[in-house]
C-alpha cells in the first residue's frame, strides 16, 4: 500500500515559487509579465498536482476502506461460524451430559427398587419360614406333652454308650415281673 504525505499549504508554495521565479528568471532577462505567467502556469500545475494527489489519496483511501471492510466481513463471518459451531458443540455436550446423568439416575433408582423388592421378598420368605417353623415347634411341643402324659414322665437316656430309664421324682418302683418276654415295672407315687 502506498502512503502519501499531505502537501503543504498551496499559498505558501505559491509565494515561494513567485520569489524563486523572480530571482531566477529576473536575472535571465524575463519580464515581470512573463514571470507572472510562468508563476500562474506553475500554480496551475501545482493545483492540478494537488487535485490529482487528493483524488489519488481519496481513491486509495476508499480502496483501503473497502479492503478493510471486506476483511472485517470475512473475519466476522468466520468468527460467527466459529461461535455458532462452539455453541452447537456445547449444546450437544450439555444434552449428552443431561442424558447420561438422567440414565445414571434411572439405573440407580431401578437398582434401589430392585434391592428393596428383593429385600422385601427375602423378609416375606423368612417370616413365612419362621411362622412355619414356629407352628411345627408348637406341634412338636404338643406331641411331646402328649407323649409325656402317656409315658407318665418316664425318660429314656443314653450316656457313655449305656441306656437308662429315668422315672419321675415323685414316683418309685414297687414291683417287677415279666409279661410276654418283656420286663414290667410298676410305679407308685411316693
């Protein structure tokens, strides 16, 4: 790009030209009228050159302004496209993060529900099993009481490989005999 310096004020140049022309051409024998014509001609040339310089500067400045505007518009469109792309990427990532977080929470909630339902099932099964066992124990206790009533409190005990018969504390043995090949013992109250 060309840089032009602004010309000095034309009036100052014009006066300097007249003085220089008077000194130079006055010594060569030119008349004052010829010097004035020559100065006017120089002034016209100087004004024309000034006008052309201004025109050239104006054209260059306009061209430079247009070039800057094109560059700015190009930069603006590139920056706008980049901003748009980054915004879209951020939105995409935010959406992805939201869906990931939502699915994680859903899996966590589903896992908690499954664990709670499983625990409830285990508790229900164990409570039913305990109730069945309690009923079986009560039945066995009733059977044991019935058997104890039928055996009059006699207990069979095995200890150190030997078998014993224990009689209740408030009973004693009174007689012993054999019946059909079995020993029979009679118990009496003390």
